[in-house]
């Protein structure tokens, strides 16, 4: 990994080592929010490289990954060259697209075939991640979260992890305040869920405590180096859950995402606000952060949903067994009953 203000300018040198074939090219996946931004001009494109503007209005779907992978293969046939690397530049959604496309260039079938744990057969092509939002920890995790035809579930594998990350705090400086808050709270909630979970070990605790301290500084006592801190908080928070798990909030947020299309960061915030019984201190502090940043959460989101849709949300949440077990221990089923989860959703 490289870290530091302005380090994006090192990307060309970093990729030079990977340009081992004369008939090879790099694929840059850039969040289309930057289509008119100077960052686009600074992407170090070389001859034969291709830059694809990706749209993340919807969080990544397996169908979108399949389309992007097919486009890259068609491009490779066209220029008679081989993809040497996939570089994702954007928020967690774009990072996940880059991970997934790099996997699907070397594995047959659809991305939906690999949603689950350790189903990937062949290593991905080289892939690098460059965040423009901080909080998800997607830059360090071994998953790419995808919505498929039946489920919202990651492709979890050792091959999913980026080969290289470039953490340049200048790239998150212009993120809209609300989005920055929601994505930042993803990190804060990772820390709370990891540190209060039953899976906690010293590895997770060490990274989780550091990430939590940094989140507190960024959101309660901001200063000129807040972007640097938030970027490292996201990294440490991601490392913390790598060896533990998230918990109740993330399980509920996946249900909200699947049925309502609510994005991960905001979905987490919506759910977390109703979880004082599970995370009393965390929710209290989260509300202080919301006050300080004048955040108004959307309410009454489930009011117009059908019974079937609410049941689907409960199903999606309950599939995430490791999350419940981390939060509530081996007897979690006695606490997280369908009725209990339904009641929580109905409050949202
Ligand atoms: N792989 C993992 O471990 C992991 C973990 C948590 C979340 N996720 C995934 O990450 C996604 C959420 O990521 P996110 O919260 O970073 O947001 P995002 O990538 O979904 O982006 C949110 C919005 O912000 C815009 N944006 C991004 N960077 C910007 C910038 N610098 N300036 C202005 N606008 C910018 C995007 O275009 C988009 O409209 C979800 O798809 C979630 O499933 C993955
Ligand atoms: Fe998260």
C-alpha cells in the first residue's frame, strides 16, 4: 500500500512494473461522478489502456459485473491484447466492481455463481483500489459485495483482496458532506460491532480501537488532517472486521438494501439508530455525531411496504448467520427471532 497526500501521482510508476507484456493493457474503472473532474485527466492511461466510467447509482449487481467483464473481453479481442490489471477509482461500490471484474476475467460463468465463501477457482488478474470515499474498508477486505438475482452476498475469497491500494487523502476532500458522513459511519459501526462482538480477538481489538479513536476525532473534534485520519480509520476498521465480524446493524442494513435499494452507509445509519438495546454506548455517541453534523435520517421507510417485502427483508437479514452469532453468541436464534427482526424493521 502507499499512503499520503498526492500519492495518486505514483500510480503510473506502480503500474509500470505490471506492464510485462507488450500486448497487454490496463482497465481503469472510474466512478462516473468524476466524468468532468480533473481526476479523470490525471488517470495515467497508456497506449491500449481503457478507461470505463462506471455508474453506482445502484450498488453493484452481478449483472453489471457480467456486462463490464464482457466489455473488457470484447475490448481485448478488438485490440488483440490481454488485460494486465483492473484499477478501481471511486467509493466502496467502484472498488467492489474492480475486485469483481478482476475475478471474472479469469473465472468462467456469472459473478452470481461465486456469491458465497471461497467459491472462486482461479486467481484474479492484478487489481488495485484507489478510494475516493472512506469508511467501507472495501480497500482491505476479502469480499466484493454484490446484489444477485436471489441474494445480496459478497464474493468472499483470498483472491478478492487487492494487490495494491493507493490511499491519497486528497481524493476524499470534495466528497459531499452527507455522503462522507454516511460512509464514515460505516466505519464507526464496523468498530462498534467488532469491538462488542463475541468473535473479538487481539488482532481485531487492536485495529478496532485505533479506528474508533480516529472516528471520534474526525466526527466529534474535526481538524485540518481529518481526511488523513478518516482514510486510516477506514483501513483499520476494515482490518478489524477481517478477523471478527460485523453485527446486528449490518444484517438489518442488508435487508434494507435488498428491498429498498438503500445504500450501505445510509442503510446502516437508519438501522443503527434503532439498536440502543444492543449497542447502547455506540448509539448514544452516534447520535452526538449526527447532531454535530446536522444529519436528518430518513424515517418511515417501511410504511408502504407489503407484508411479503417485509418478510423478504427478514429473510435477507437472517441469512447472515455469522453476523448474528458475532453479535449475540451461539444462542442468537433465541434473541433474533423473526418477530424481533420484523419489529425492528417496522420501527424504521
Ligand atoms: N467490500 C467490502 O468489504 C465492503 C464493505 C462495506 C461496504 N461495501 C460496499 O460499498 C458500497 C458503499 O460504498 P461507499 O459508501 O463508499 O459509497 P459508493 O461507492 O456507493 O458511492 C456513493 C456515492 O458517492 C459518490 N462519490 C464517490 N466518491 C465521491 C467523491 N470523492 N466526491 C463526490 N461523490 C463521490 C458516488 O458516485 C455515489 O453516488 C456498497 O456497495 C457496499 O455494499 C463493501
Ligand atoms: Fe459496512
